[in-house]
């Protein structure tokens, strides 16, 4: 035990390796929920304090100066993916960076969620049935998406939907298949598939269709495909915030069935539609059963954190009826299972949601109202300052194209590296699709995702579920950036 801990500490204090491992975990497992970080952090702190006398405080510990090549090396392909992936920008603890580049909600946690979390920790001797979320997830999926169920249907839970997505990628690799992403897909998912060395391909989308998958382009992409797997984010699409209607999804599934493709339907970013009545609810049971030919292999992926209005709790789920994949998916190592307290709290909240309990329904409506209002304000500010905006219909993000800035220049300050001059160096940068993120970050401290992350040429992604103060600062940064560009 102690020799393993020693190795862990040596690796974690070697800066280059630590950064690489942090990025790898972020891509393959997703971000750990704050409630889990605090819980296990307290336990680990107590264990160390009990075992080690005269421990040095964190501020007194220094990183090892050994070069990473003398300790451990990463493959060139892994380095390439990690360097190219647009993960959130790190900064010092007192940094004033504004993060509109993360898939998290930082809105205030509603009272019903706080109460469920508190009860999960306060309760003693919780029965297994009280923390079994399987039946609750079945009902949730049935109520919201009408996903077909029978005796072969399986449900697997994990700390995040991204971790489950990566297990599906591994299944695709083992099958010798190719994973197809639409142009306009969450960049973390694409980077994760590349890190796992999956064979991937992109399906073109059009601005006239809102960058949604269309039958014509999907058919053309799958014509010569062997063992294709198609990834779809919906009903709410990340990053555009647009919605696939039931009819649009029916068309996509029909095309996938025609070419024998397996489908990963990712609902992780859904549940916060601005106009619930206008957004047509899905009936996947009808869509899948009405299609002729062999059964369509469909996987329904989801995460309950957005639906529960909480960045504190994370629980990902995967619903599928592919009997050949039940054993491989269930037996994968390295899949973090949710703690019993998390499952207990989630089950309580799912029960409230199914019963349409007043407090939770009101909190949901309030969050949606905040997000809709922010999307309108951000759209106005962006358009006023030279951006072309694709207005969202749901969710926590929107995309926009910096048309007025492409090809122009901006001066930004580059922080000094170790051993360099103490003062920041000023550098004149020409703005293009790939460097708009670095230009805005360097000039204003606002962090967004570029077109490299969104997969849509020219379009950047902004997350709007940030704290009130940060949202106001972000609007100021957008206006400030216009004045800095020549």
C-alpha cells in the first residue's frame, strides 16, 4: 500500500506528468462532482494526517524539478490529442479568468436539491432499495423519451455520461467499427475518441439546417462505411442548443437502420428546453418499432445533473438492449460507480420530478427562465460587437461566428515562463478560426471554445450557466475585445 502511495505522490508532483494525467482523466472520466471531491478529500486528508507526523502544508511543498522524460513518457499520439484538445484553461487560484468553456452549471442550487443531498448524508442504515436508482431511471427514460424496453434492456450507471461514452467507444474499436460524429459535436467527446485511437469520421452539416444531421448527408457518409456507429446529441444538441424534433430523429434513425449503423443517442445536455410545449417530445419506441428490417442497435446515454439543476451531483446512465454487449459493458474495469449517498439523493429528486412536486418544478422553471434570458442578452451583445449568432432553443450553451474579427489583429500580453523576464511580453496576433480562443483569453481573460472544439467552421461556443457576476463580466469582455482589435 505505502509503496503504491509513494509512486502516486512522485508522479503527481512531477508537473508535466500531472498535467497530462489531469487532461487524460478529464477526457476519459469527466469532471468529478464537487460533492464527491469534498467527501473523498476529507477521508483522504484524515488518513494522511493519521499516518504521517509533521506533515508539510500544501503551500510548503514544491513540485519536483525532474524532467518528465526522465520519469515517464507519453506516446506521440496521446501528446497530440492532449495538446489539441480544448479543455478548460488553468490559472492560479486568485485568477480572474471567466470560464464560458466548461459543460457545468454554476447557477444557485435549489432548495429541494440541497435538502436531498443533506438527507442522503444524514440518513443512517440506508436500505439497498432506497438507493437503487434503476427503476427510477427506467421511469425517467420512459416518461421523457419513450425508449423501448423489454426483458433484455440493461441499465448501467457511472459517475458521468462521458465515462460511459468512452466504454461505448472501446466496444466500437473492438468491433472494428468507425465512429461518425456530425459537424457540431461536443469537442470533449471527439477528443476522447481520438485519445482512445478510435477510427472516426465526420458527417457534414449545413447552417440552413441548424448544423443538424440531415438524411442526405448521413446517407452519403454511410454508403461505404463498414460497421458504422453514429453519435447524436439530442433532443438538445451540444453545443448549438438547438433541438431535434421527433420527426427529425425518426429520419436519422431510419437512415442508420438502412445502413446497419449502431446509434449512440446522447441526452446528457437535454431537459432544459426554453419552450417545453413547442419542443416536440420524442417517441423513440414508435420511431424504432415502425422501421422495417433488422433491429436497430440503439444506446441511450444520459446524465442526470442538468435535469436535477445541480452541478454538485453527477450520475450518468446508459440504457441499451444489445445482448452481445451486456457482458463487455458490465465488466469494464475503471468505471467509477456512483456512491450510495449520491444514488439516494438522485432517486429522491427523480421521484419529485416524476410526481411533478411543486418546489422542484418551480426551481426548474426558474432556471430555464434564467438561461433563456441570458441567451437573449448574450445574443444581443455578440451581434452588437460583430458576431453572427445561432440562437439556441434550450440548454446551457450557444454558438456564434466572429465574422467582424477574422483576419484582423489584436495585441495580447504573454505571461513570462520560468527563467524569463518578469514582465509580461506583448505580442501582436492575427485572428483566425483556430486562434480566436487564445486571442480573447489573452486580451480579456474570457475563456470560450473555438471552432476546433465545436467542429463547425468559424463558430465558437459560449456556456451561459455561469455565476451572475461572471456572466456580467463576460459581456463586458466581449465589448472590450472589440475595442482592442485593429
